C-alpha cells in the first residue's frame, strides 16, 4: 500500500514520537502436514469385474477409471493423476466410492528439497594421507570419544571424500552425522556428492527451502529417518539424534558467525561444544584455517591433520600478480582489465577451457559522484555510498536495501556531470561481453541467484561446458570443483585488503587462496592472475607463494603485539538509536559503569562505528579486550559486561536505547 518493502524503521520512528503503537502478537502456524487425496480399489479384482456390465451401460467414464485402477494391481494413485490419465472428473470417482468400488483417502506427502545441481557418480581411490586421517578419526567414532580435529588440506586435496568415508563409519555404528557448510552457495556440490553416496537418508536445512520442506525435514529428523544433515549455521540446531560425527567445512568462513540477531553465536565454536556433549569427534576442515583454529592446533587444543598434496596428481596452479599501475604506464590497461588478463582469457577460451573471474563487489559501479563538486550519492539511511545496478537502472544501498532512481543531475550543485566509479560484478560481466561477444558468460552473486534453484542450474551448465566464463563475488571461491577450469582471474586484490578491520589481511589471504584453488583441478595445469595496485604487499606475496605457514607466522606475531585474538577475547558493545545524541549518551554511560571493572580488562574509549549510520540508526561502540593469560575462561569479562549492562538498565536515562553485546565479534566495523 505504501510502495515500499520495509516499513519497520518508519514504524519505529512513529512509535518513538508517540504517533503510533506497535503490538507484537504470536502468529499461528504457517505450515502443517501436507496431504494429497489418493484412490485405490476397495474390492478384490474378481469382485470388481462383476460390476462391469452395470457400470458399462450407465457410466462409461467410471469403467475407464476402474480399468486404470485394475492395471495398478491394488496400488494406490493420487486422485489428480488418476483423473488426468482417464480424462475424467471428480464426480465419477465419487460415484464409484459411493458404490463401494473405490476407496478415496488422504495420504501424507513429504516435501523434499531437491537441488537442481547434480553430478555423475564417481569412484575415488583414497590416497595414503587420506587413509591415515580416516583411520585416526574413525577410532574416535567407534569408541564414541570426543576429539576436536583441524583438517588443513590444500585446495583439491580431497577433504570432501574424507568426510564421506568418515560418515560411512558413523552410519555403521548406527549414529547420525552433521555437516556444516558456510552458506547456501556452497551446498550444491557437496550435497550432490553426499546424495550420490547415501541417497534418501540425507536432508538439508537452509533458508532457500520452503516452509513446508523445512517442516517435513525437521519431522524426518525427529523420527530418525534422516541420518545425515547438511546445512549452514542454523543446521546446528536441527533435532538430530545420536550424533556420531560433526564436520565443519571451510571452518575459517565468517558466515559461521551470527552477528545480526541474538544469540550472536559462532557455529564453529558451538559445533565443538555440541560434539563434546555427544561424545563425538568434530572435524574442522579448511585450506586456509582461521588464525584462532591454527593457534589452537599449535597449542594442542585441537589435533592437526594435514593433506599437503592434491588428489589425482593435480598440481597447485601457477599464481601471478599483475600490477595495474605498471600495466597502465605501459598502456596495457583496457578499462578494468589488464592486457595480460585479457590475453590469458582468450587463450583459455581458444582451448575450450573454463574461466572464473572474481570481483568481490556486486552491482555495476560502487559510487555515483559529481565530477564538478565531488558530491557522492550517499544512502539517506546509512553512512555508505549507493551502488549503481545497471540492469535495473537504479542505485541501491547494500545495507538497508533502499532503492533510488539514478540521478540525472547532482543533488547539491545541479551539475549534469554525473560519473560512475568503482567496479562491481555487473560491470565485469558487461565488459567481458564486449571483449568476448560470442562467449557464454554467467554471473554468480546474491542478485543473480535469488530465484530458487538458479545457482544449481548455472553450475550444471558450467560443468557441462555450456558456460565459458563464470563471474562472481566470493561465492565462486567456495567449494567449486570443476576439472575444466584452468584460469582464475581476480579483478582487484584490494577489495578486502583495505578494510579498517584487524582481520582484513587474514580474509584477503583466505579469499585469494581459496579462489586460486578453483584452477587446475585436473591434469591440465591451472593459472591464476591477480590484478593489484601493490604487488609488493606482504599478504599478496604469501598468496603468490601459496605460503600459509609464512602468512600465519607473521600474522600471529602482529596479533600478539596488537592484543587481538587468539591472545585476547574481544567484546563489542554497541548502542544504536535514531538520534545520534542518544546513542552517544548511552554508550558513554555504559563506559562509565564499566570503569569500575577495568582491572584485568582493556576498555577502549567509546567511538562512532566505522559505518556510523545503518538503516537510520546511529551506532556508537566500545571495544573491550580480555587477555587470555589473565582471564583464560573469559569469566571476568562476562561478569564485568553483564554487571555494567544491568547497572545501565537500572540507572541510565538512555536505557531505551538499543544495546547489543557481541562476544568474539568477527568484525569491528
């Protein structure tokens, strides 16, 4: 009615001004058991034949129905299917039911989520390192013993096959298996491989499923029908009975942290606790383990397992850094592409090989600005610039979702010199289409795969060679295994490197290493070209050498000097309100109440968040560090924060301000 999809911020503002009252009510169930009417013969065949003369003379259509049911030899059939096959109507079935010849009844139908992506069944010969790892973990499965393992395996080393073999052992012991993946985008391939191996005892749990599919999946788990559950962090709470193995694939991924709602849990850490409660081993797998997990392995908290070689004699790809500054001076830049990258793409296409291009920004242009006065088109609700989306010819905020028309003139000075700056996946796709007009290109980002099953369709086509170039955000860096991909190109290495966050270097190394691992997964050697503004950067040099140990050694020293995890436990307290002075006042009060607990804690001064305003709310933060050598369990930190929060709610005049507490935040932005 009001022409917008999100009215909550407006309603909250009206409520705060006393112009509206919001009532929260518990809604009734949206979904229940699905039933479908079925039909079958109500009498033995020989008794039905006795009615043929009567039915043939009075109702020929009823005879056709009886003949169809007789051909099923007592089996039931959905009534709708029966009517369609016999070109009959419901009244004919009703008449036969009244005569006692046909029984119509409701039958429960299970709604199953089916992936549009599928792979052929393959047989794998396990390598010796794989067998050794399987033997170690299987011993714990057989004994019902908890042990946390970190599986550090290079990309393409066969971690998924290890998961499958371990799951077989758990099933033999009559136990269930939980497989966690970072997000929905990673589930098609791993799900397809598990389905090929285990069939109908597998179910999934994720937000792309319909309510009915999730409901039936949940009920199947409760009944013990499904023995293997695959899903993102929410699958951690699935009602699985008798867990014998938990796998956390790509354990380093920040998607495992729930930060946007309470409880703000980390699924990886929660999975370790769940495994301990169930006396089961937990396997954390990654080619680029998080700094915390690798530190835990080095200190003996986790047991380290390693796969240092790729399977099938495949070699790690050759990685090259392309400095766009040097290319530009040599006049070898074609818009956003270096001539080096374009030539490499053309060569791989000529050989009918697959290409993946990464640009970790969706949209077309990341900024719209005035060339005369320098004004950037900002979101009115957030402290971020609007992103231009070419296909819909609009600009959108990627934080609050607000959409506006592309401005024809500057909103400040009225100039018509509107320019578009920055590069998103749409621009990459558009320019590739210009340079390679006869090539099939598809884009994989959250804009292009909104329709259910779309991702699986794209991946199927890419696997079959019907798509030549796959362009995408970080989605294309996770879990994709296509033997024909021999070239990976990265448009900008600095997309995540320059973020003002203590994990920026780690995430950049992980992203670039992971996407590089998509190339060369067969006998054909792969190549990776990474465009950068600074080829001397330490992180990029470690990516170039595929040197995770070297990166970890330097990063762990920096973390210790700066007082960041794994040497400290962080707590981020955030106050947000539609009025900036209230958010600032609230966070200052909390800081005052925390001051009495400063002993043993490092409590930073309150500051505005890096992105100060999101969805109309001003955000002010306090970052607290608790050193693990002083407070190993985090008990003092927990008590201090809770006591300060209680005192704030009792004494502060800003207690109506929204306050959130995030322990072990993945980002401080």
